[in-house]
C-alpha cells in the first residue's frame, strides 16, 4: 500500500504520513474489504483493499479509485 501511495503522490511519503492522512476506515467483514473515503492526500480518490484473514496480515488488491 505504501509503495502505491508513493508512486501516485510523492516518493518521500513515510508510513507516519500515511497513518496521519489516510482517514477512518470503513470495514466490511462480509465482503472482506477496507475502504478509506476521507483520505487527505488529495481529497478526491478512494483507497481500498481486500483482506483475507481476521488479523489483517494478508492484504490484497490495493486500489486508488476516483
């Protein structure tokens, strides 16, 4: 996820920047998705990914939509 955000916005973005700017997640356990609609990198795009376990250790298909 960090690499995708760096590619789109700025290579110097750190994990702390992401934590500060990503916003509140919307977690849908039935679909196994997490969506961030309130990120402050550009206020336009929606970030989302799928998770395959309850520990959020296996994150897949990160996308920046919008």
